[in-house]
């Protein structure tokens, strides 16, 4: 590895490569690159491992260019449970509680305490 040239250079991943190819496509579409240049630069993007390798492909082109902060904005969303699932859980527990009150009358009150605890802790996740 060339440590002098890439001393503090960051590695890139597929999202950065895809962004660079899309931006090269925009330059190709407006006529700034011919077919051969576009093809060669796309091959270099596909083989790029470091940010500096991508930046060098845009030295002679105006905006749009890949920005240093752009890939961070493309992070996948966090895997949290959607709000409708929480609402469905609350409705289900409430319906079960009402059913227990109707069927078991007095004993249902004792069963409501654990049901409320389950609802409370699952809602807060």
C-alpha cells in the first residue's frame, strides 16, 4: 500500500461508488464526457478503494461532485419497530383486557396488572 499518498485517506464502500457513478452519468448526459471517457471513469470508480481515487476522477469536471459528507447521509434507516405495530399492540392488549373484564369479571382485574406491564415495557422500546 502507498502509505505516503494515502496516509489519512478513507476507504469507501458501495454507496460512495454508486454516487460517483451516478454523478459521472450526469456529466455524460450533458456532454462533458464522451462514451470512452465515461466508460473508463466508471471502471476506475468500480475499482476504487479510497476517497482520493474518486476525487481525482472529478478534477476536470464542474459540480456536481461527490462531497465528503454525502455518503453519511445515505446510511440505512435504523431498525426500529414502526409506530403502527405499537398501536396494534396497544389495541390488542386493550381488547383482551375488555374481554377478560366481561368474561371473568373480578379475576380479570388481577390479570390486568401484568397486561399493563407488558404494554408499558413494549411501548417504551
